[in-house]
C-alpha cells in the first residue's frame, strides 16, 4: 500500500514493525523489556504483528522491584499465558540480598533506582545484545536525545555524544563485544498516539489505568496509593479517592491523578486537555533537573 494512503497510526505501526524486524535480523540475543505498562503492552502487540504466526525471536524480560502494583503483575502473568512467549524476571530483592544494592531509607525511599543494577546483571547473565523498550521521545527531555538504536558501553552506560545518525530509516546495530543496544520502536509516538492505537487495536490494559476508588495519601504534593511499601508515619492521612494512573512503575514513586475516566474515549479526551506530561506523575523524575539523564548514563533504561 502506498504510504500516502496510510493513516498516521498505520505509518507509526509500519515503522515500529520495521524496527522490530531489524532487531531480529541484526542481533543474536535480543530481549523485549516488559514493565506491564501501556507502552510495553503496545510493543507486544506490535511484535505479534511483526512475527506471527511464528514465535517471538526474543524473550520478554521484566525487572521486578517487588513493589509493583498487584494489578500489573496479574496482567503480566495472564498475558504470558495467553501469548505463550518466554518470560524472564530479574528481581531487585535478589540484588539487595546479594549486597549489590542497598535499600534506601527515609520517608521517600524507593526501589526504582535500584533496578538499574538488576537490569544490567540480567543483561549480562543472559548475554543480551539488544534490549527493546517502550520509551518515547515526548516523555522527558533526556529521552528526546536518544536515537532509536541507542548504543550502551560494556558497563551499560549511555553517552549522548556516541549516538549514531539514523538517516532514511537505516539503523546501525554494529557493536563491540560487551556492548548492547537499547532499541525504541515507538520513539516517534506520543502518549496520545499510544492511547489511540490501544483503542484501535482493542488492547486490554491493567485496571489501574482506568478510574477506580483507592486508598491514597498526599506525598510531596502528589496523590500516592496507600501501600505497605510506602514509609508512612502519623503525618500521612489515608483517604479514599477516585483516581487512575497515567504511567505504571514502582508503587513508591508512581503518583495517581484524580479522574472519572473509565472508558478509553474518556482517557483520550482527558490526555488531550492535559497540560502535564505523564512523567509528571513520577516522583523519581523530580529529584533534579537532570534526574533522568543521570540515571540513563548509569545504565537505567
């Protein structure tokens, strides 16, 4: 079909499928990093379109902080049963038990940053040379610096000065031994594009993406789900609120938003009017102006 006859979602889909097939063709041991969030769920649908009726040429890899939403883990396990693909789980708790990372202390303690070590160890253990992820350029300014094929050195570190040009949809996956490439097939998508694609494809999502009643507290001006993973004290007042989550991550750093959106059309309308990015609901991005870039340089996805 002529590209001019494709709508914008068809064009984004075709680009992402092309990138996934490039990964399969250029790398020996790729993996798809799966968080249970809408972006990685979208990647799974794109992989189905790219490789069915065959099996995926890569496993799914989930880095489990141990502080996930129950709904996310349930969705992950049900999805794996449905699609019949291999899942590898790296556990942050094992990194803590092995003395490779130290559990944070204090009221705002989180395991989110600790997962970098677990991710790098998992990459090393299985010898992955490419890791596919659902990051998008519109999420955060550090991610806007990434190429679609983003080279990491033998320590998993990202150097923005080493990014390669990507002209005419040609992607250079050549790496030295020990290096790996992070691949972002939906880099050119926006949050709204993802939601419109989810609607078009009738993709099911974890229930926390839709408005629901939940016990919450206010932490640093953000609504947080009251959970045993939060270090709560007498100042934390638990109240019931109708909320949903725009992004899925560790419960200790993922804030909720007040919402009545229970249908996809409601969410799409809500996002269209929002003046705050979805990463605005991530407490870990508020540590400093360059928080994300600093973590990426250290090996964060």
